[in-house]
């Protein structure tokens, strides 16, 4: 059985060292987000308190019309439609926040995290 580290330090170090290798692996909604790193073969499981979404002002109203619901629903729709486009844009374990960005629909998701866990594969 692989070890589990209950600290945000591993996630922060992973993001600092190789941010382009850290991507969304799986959503276990309403509160779990799993990030996978292809460089260090670790999975970071985040327990999220609050989801917030920010849409880019440049998107035409027709693009926004197809998206319904709150931030959790929008993230789920985005992950289902284009999972490879979701990446980590920011991570701050001191303030317990993680930012995701979708390159396809250009939305940013801010996550307020209550628990960071790292699993070594």
C-alpha cells in the first residue's frame, strides 16, 4: 500500500517544480478534486470547501448560454467536455487555495481547500 501524506507541502513542491505536469485527474463531487502529476507520479487529493468560477469577459454571450448552474456544476461540465484542457494555474497551501484554468473555455476556477493529501503511486 502506498503512503499517504496529509500535508500541502508535497502539492506545493510539485506545482513549484513542474507546474505543466500537474493536471486534473478526477472529480469526486461535491467536494473532492484529484490532481495527478506526470513528472513525480504523485496524486494530490483536495477536499474543497468552496468552489468559485470566473468567466473571461471576452467570451460571447452564446458561449455562456450553454453553461448552467453554480461553480461545481460548471467545473463538472468543463471536465466532462474537455478534461485535458484543465490545468493548475496557482497553488498556495498557506492560504489553502488552488486555482484551475480551462484552456478550452477559458474559465478560471478558484478552490478553497480544507485538506491536502498526497498519494505516491
